[in-house]
């Protein structure tokens, strides 16, 4: 069975809700090695000669890959396609509304990831580049630019985590913290995979924590993730986050200000309740139509007393 046939069989089984069974058989090595990548409405197949084939919707030009050569890995996000070449450079085509295709200057890349509107490149020295739904990304070259905070990245061995499979490779979920630091900066890459989620109660009842910087690869903050972090004064949430779960920051009594991420889609009840010092909430203009006043009212305590500041 050649690669194209394997991919067709994979999607036939996916439609029949047999994806998990097939992933552990003949197509699993193609997913793991990024020889094919399912996007939102298209798929990429890396051929043995280093060329790439694309099938599906081409609404944003995400299937315009006929000229790609010498490719060793492929990844696909929502309406865009990414490829890693043998020389360590990266190609991208398709929807670029969030800058997710601004990868032309990347060099010495050894691995790539694509998820929704965020592209991640891992360099040979272990450093990470981002392009897309990320507040640190330049609009022109996709390179990382410095942030104002000065918290050093916390060592990986201080976290509990697990890997989860997705269409576009493995992603890491933070499930707990065993250190005793007052300031934490979660690394964007753990065990070779991007950190995409803070799991339920991962940091709950950690009164010593005063400041947390979340990675730009993060997509979701689960329910009660920071429940009763009574000493937490500052948390930096990247624009890549699209979901904040129920009671995620419930009982963070020292929290005075929060900025909602620009790509937020889901804000669940009591997310910021019992935060008596929370006075300001920064709301990006881009999410006003997505997060209505009712959702904010359920998420916040003393709704009328909090300043809603559009940014």
C-alpha cells in the first residue's frame, strides 16, 4: 500500500469512527514522522522523492504546493500548509491572516508544528520560533522578539506532563507542578513537543505562586487550572489561547488585572470569580463579537465593579 492509499484508507476509517484503531497500524508511522498532515479541510502527503501532494479545499491557496521539493516533513493548520526542507528552511502557503505563513527567514529548523493559526519551528540548538497567533511575533519575519517580563524559563523537571496525539503530531499537556518557585515561566517545548494545554487543576492550590508566564504555543487553560492560587498577582496569557475553562482562576485573591487573549473563543462560567482585587479586564477589539457580555458576567465576580477596557 503506497502513501496515498494509506491516507485515503485513514480518512475512510476516520469517517467510520475507527481512527484510533488505524493509527496503531499501518498509517501510524506516517503521522509520527510527519509524512502526511491533515488540515482543517485539506491534507498534505509527502512523497518519497521529497515532493508534496495536496488534496481538498484550496480556498486560501493551501494546496499550492506543486513546486515544493526536497521536503522532509509536512504540517497543516487551518487553511494553510507548512513544509520543512532538508536544508533546515521552511515553506508555507495558504491563509496568512494571523501571520502563520511568515516563515521565510527561518533557518536551522529541525521540526515543525502547525495548529489552527500558529506555526512553531524548533531549531537545532533547541530554541523555538513562532509565527501566527502569538503576541511576540513580528508581522514581517516571524522571528521571536523579546517580551518585557524577565522570568527565566522554569526547568522541565519541575513539571508533570503528558503527551497527547493530534492530527498534526504530539502536543504536551501540563498536568501538575512540583517545584516551590514564586515565579514560573512554562517552557514552550517539552520532550520535543509544543505545550498546548494547562490541564484541570494543574496548579490548583499553589499559594506561593505570584507570577506565571504561559508559553506562546498554549491553546487551552482547562477548568480549575489555577484554582485558589491565592498569592497570584500576575499571569501573562498569550494570544494563542482560545479557551479558558470554568473556575480557571477562581480564588486568585491578589490578581488585579487580566488581559483576554485575542484569539479567545470560549470563556466559561466563574473563570475569574472570587478575585476581589480584580479591577481591570482588557478586552481586545477583535473578540468583542465572540465573547458577549453574558459570558463575561458569568466569568467575573462583581461584574459591574470591574473596568472593561477595550484595547
